């Protein structure tokens, strides 16, 4: 049975739902998770063997068909196409836009191959087919990379999963079913439990690894992990004082009562954790930079000196993606800097509606003054505090 948190304790949340206790893990759930973990290892080994077979096939194809290999860019090009084809097969078995793009690309390539075989006199835009081939290869490689990354991340948690299975406990998180989910994980989990229409949604996860086992009483058949965050408790009845004169709006809104209160040590510590998470996500920009440099260098290897734009559409697309990633990284750094100023300032602006009594009623909204981010809404933590930054 869970106990009520002390005023100085933090509150635990997962997927936007507050912690409500623990329970024993049923034996049939423990056996089921152990079997899934063994299958995950087996499928990962088979995927590795398939990739090794693609490398061997690259060597054989380059030796037996040098003309085709030269058209695809040599051994590296053949290897990328074969690995991309392996990933494309995975795309066809996936859902959503992965399957749609894979069907579109393979359909265009199959139609061009059929036309070239049966109607050789029919003119075809060779440059378009080359772009489609590069695009489908990049699509397959991206899917393959995401699948490997996800599996490696899960396998790295296999020790924690076994530890949780040995302990045999589940953490429970429960709250009202939100109209707009705080994060994509909750949206997927609600879809998995769509057969139930309860007013609340209940999530049960292994405490150490965060593996979601059940949602609203139903098993989650796919691997889903949740991040458990510690949130500073709200201060709905803390002392509030008038805003400094240099902060008071020049033309105050008579419909609102603006005051301020000090942040607690737990709230400043939470701001520090958000700042660290924002500044920690530097590796996607670095990894994508290395990938783009390698691809662009490969694209420029045979360019003529007088060619103005020697990059193909795929390389330009990767460069555009790199710009987007860097813009996102800069925005994260700016957000972390503003939150750092908020932590040093040590207070928030509280907003009361006209009908509320600031001496008794909790504020409708609390806002960090520098970053202008909502801190609490109706005495509950704002959504961004519960999500994975």
C-alpha cells in the first residue's frame, strides 16, 4: 500500500500519470515477459546474421557483376543497396507511413523495371529512377537503423528486466484519461487499451527498467518503456506577495490578479534536472553530422570540377535534415539557458481569476518569468514537466 508523500518529497509520474502504489507481479506475466526477452535476443541475432549475409552477398555480387557494381558506386554502393533492401522488407511489414513510402518506392522501381524489360523503346527518366532508388535505400537504412537502435536499447536493459522479474513488483500509475495525451507513449498505450472506456487510465510498469506491462488491465503486446520522472509537489497555498515594480505590467488586466511566490528547493532541483536533460541531447547532431559528411564525400567523389551542384537529391535532403537538427539543438540550448535564469531568479508569477480569493484559492496558473513556460495549471504540474525533453 502506498503512503502519502511528505511535503518535502517529490511526486513520481510516468506518461503523465501520478504514482498510486505497487503490487505483486503475477506469475503468468513474469513467464510471459521472460519468454519475450528470449525471443528478442533470438530475433536480434537473426537480424545480425541477415546483415552479415548482406555483406557476403556484396562481396560476391561485386566479383561476379562488376558492371552492375560500378553503376551502383562500387562495393560500398552495393552493400548500402542490399542493406537498404533488407530494411525495406521491414518497412513493408510495419505500419503507417513507413509502409506507405516503401510501397510507393518499390512500386515505382518495379514499374520501371517491367517497362524496361517489356518496352525497351519506351523512354524513361533515368535520373528520376536513380533518385527513387537512392530514396528507397535511405528509407530502408533509416528503418533498419531505428530497429537496431531500439533493440540495442532494450537489450541493454535486459539485466534490469531480469532484476525486476526476480523482485516481482509492479509500479502503478493512475489518473484521469486525458483528452490530449501528454506524450506519444500515452497515445499509443491508450490505443492499445481502446477496448476499455474507463474514466481513468492505469499504467503498470516494472520499477527499474520502466517496461510497461499492462494498461487499464490489458497486456501491452509490444515493447514499450516509460520514463519515470520526479516532480516537485505543487504549492497551492504558499505565501504570495506583490510583483516587483519593474515587472508589473504597464497596463494591468483587471480580470487577473498577478502575484509571485518563491520556488522551493525541490522545485529548483527539478529545474536543474530539466536543464541537464536539455543540454545532454547533443549526440543526435554529432552523429547526423558524421553521417552527412560521409554521404556527401561519397557523392562528391566522382564529381566533375566544373559541376556547379554535384550533389544529388538524397544528399541535399540529408543536408536539409542536418539543418533542422541543428536548429532544434540551438533551441534546446536557448531553452536551457532561460530555465537557468529562472532557477537563479527563484520565483514564479501566479495568476488568479477575478472570482478567486488569492488568500485561499490556489492559482489558476503559475508561470516562470524568464522562459514564460507554465509551471503549474490548476495546481497540477504543466505538461512539459512530465514529458521527456
